[in-house]
């Protein structure tokens, strides 16, 4: 089950949601490769599915 957390002084309904940046996704894909041995394609497919 996906879990998203953040800290904000704003209320839940006042937060503007934006997609993650490419740089963030690349960092996450690198981590998935390091931890699970996933290749770039598998990591990117996983991240797109979130």
C-alpha cells in the first residue's frame, strides 16, 4: 500500500499536489537498484506505477 507523508502548516485540502521531479525519480531508481538489484527499466516501471 503506497504511503505518502509530509509536514506542513497547511491543512490537507490546502496543499497543492505536484508530480515528483525527474531528478527525484532518478535518485529513487538508483536506490532501488542499489537495494534490490533492479535494473533501470524495472525501477522506472515501478515508480511510474505509484
